[in-house]
C-alpha cells in the first residue's frame, strides 16, 4: 500500500482535483449569470405584459383613445355642418349672425334634400289633450254665397275625433300642431320625400285664421325641429287683419328681428345682388293695390325695402290672368299659383303655364308653379264638387309634376303637406269607416305613405332652370 501511493501519484491526484474544482466553479458562475439575466429579462417582460393583462388599465387606455377619436370626428362633423347648415339651435345664446353676403351659402341640394322644392304647411290644428279643444278638425260646413243654394247643403260643425272637416283621415288621428313629436314626424316625412323648404302659413302676433290660434307662437318650435333635420322654413304670409304695404314692412322687420338669425330661416342666392335673401310667399296679394305694394317693393318706393336689411324675394299669388300685370307693376319678384285644382283658376291651369313662364322670363320674374296630388273639399264646401280632382292612384299628381317639369321652373311648390280640408295633403292617410261616413284613402293597394314616395321620386328628378 505504501508503494502504490507514491509521492508522484499523490501530486497527480491533487492537481486533478484542483482542476475539477476550478471547472465546477466556472460552470456555477456561468449558470448564476445566465439565471440572473433570465430573471431580469423575465421581469422586463412582466412589466410589458401587465398592462395588457390588467383589464382596468386596458379599459382606461381604450377610453382615452376613443375620446381623442371622438374629438377629431366631432371637429370634422362640425366643419361639415358649417358648410351645410350654418348656425346653431335657437336656444343657444352664442348664435353667430348669418353673413348674408356669402355666395358659398347658395346650396340647392344636400344629399337627398332639394331646396328648390317647397311645400305649404299648416300649423293650425288642435285637440283637447294638448289645446283643451279641437281646432280646425271641427271645421264648420261653409255656406254657399247664394242663400237658396245654401239651403240644399249640410250646415253646422264637424264633431271629432270620428267626424272631421276633411274627406281623408290622417294616420296620426286629429293631432295638435303644438305637439313637438307631431311636428318632428312631419318634418322627418318632408326630409324623406326630399323636400328642402316648408312654407309655413303665418299670421303676425295677435292674429290667426278664424278657426285656429296664433301660428307665430309655434314658429320657434317649428324652426328648431326643422333645423334638426336640415329643412329650411319660409313664411307664407296670410291676409291678416289690416294687411297693407305699411303693416307688411312692420311685420317683415319683426320676422327678421326674431327669426332672421336662425339657421333654419330660408334664404336663397340673388345672382344680381350677389347675396343671400329670404323668400316670402304672400297669399291673396291681389287684395292690396299694385300702387301700394310698389311703395314697398320697388327701389324708388317711399317705404322701399330694396337694398335694406328687409330686402328679399317677394312672391305674389297669380289667380286670374290680369294678376300677371298686378305682380309686375307691384314690384314683386315672382308669382306662384298655389291651387292644386287644374283649371280652377287661370294660374292653376296647367295648359297656361308655358305662357305664364314666358311672361315671367320676359320681365325677369320667378315663376313657381304649384302642383298637388288632387283636390276635394266637399266636407267643408259640400256644394263645390265641380272642383274636385280625383287622385286616380297618383296619375293626377304625376301629370301635374310633368306639366311643371315642362316649363323648367326656378322653384317647384307643392300644395300641400297637410291642408286636410281641401284634400291636397301628401301626409299619410288611412282608410276609416265610422258607420256614418267612409273616408277616402290613397288606394286599396297603396300604403299611407304612397304620396310621400311619389314626392320622393319627383324631387329626385327635378332640378331648377339655370
């Protein structure tokens, strides 16, 4: 044993052990360094990973991003609104004044809305739920002017809700014009039909027609709702008490002061004056003499509105042939025909429209023919059946539109959205049989919205004369 473990052998064994220890130590060092780096890298990865695993943090990030996107989107929409419908709601105290001299506001069509198509609208209806009583739905039978003839026909008042002063029955029932939801539905239907301007029947404060209440009280609501839908509002000025050139000037000032800055207030571009001007329809304009109107509507008139803040497009009513000269000499900017009964008046006769348009062009006037789906008023004028114009499943309305299209009018007007007494409405109607009376409807195979659909077709086809 002593000879096996010699000195040299011991030295070799010791050296080998030292080498093994050194190698093992080096391996441990490399392992620890690698583990440390791995742990460090793992911590970094955990830091990156945590936000995506933490739902609260992720939701907060998403919310912040969404808010930024909404701000950008809102900014773009606001720009588009400014280009399309300048101004804000009337209940905003920060409304900007409309710049009347900017031609860029001259917009005829926006998407599916045609601002050269105007429709006559009546805010004169009421019911007990909102108004405390019926207004207009209970319209009386109007007597014939000949007493002997009058005796042959019914008299008295209608008794809603089943018995109303109309030959058709509204889908909404005998509604109130004060109901904002009713007005909103009406304006939405106009927008659907592509109509850009509602010409609202208007009396000045303190006045109204014999069956209704002051429409001026409803104008702020109507204009705000019209603004929501991008529809414009024109004033259809009725023959109020004491109407002449002087009271008209006073009432124009009232309209401009109260409504002129509302973004729904209708203006159109005047090519010669190079600025936007409001347009007014003046019903039964022939009741005031041309000489008095000329004081107001001609540039040299004593009370002229020309080139003042009250300037505008003033449209007189053309009923008889001589009214062409009346409108011209009075200084009106044009004329409309209103009545939807072909042949009832000179102005409402389709075969006269070419001559009327020729006269208008030769005197630099605007001709606005009025078309309608039909006419029937025998539930208020029972003796007037001769002026009934049956709808004939829409063929009458289509013929009226074609007649208007043939004269390339500057503006096309429609009589009416809701003149139920005269049966000219395009508002949805339903069939109704009370047992005592069978109301008309729009046809067995037609929906209540049939005439809105037809109007939508017409507004899409119509573009004004250049």
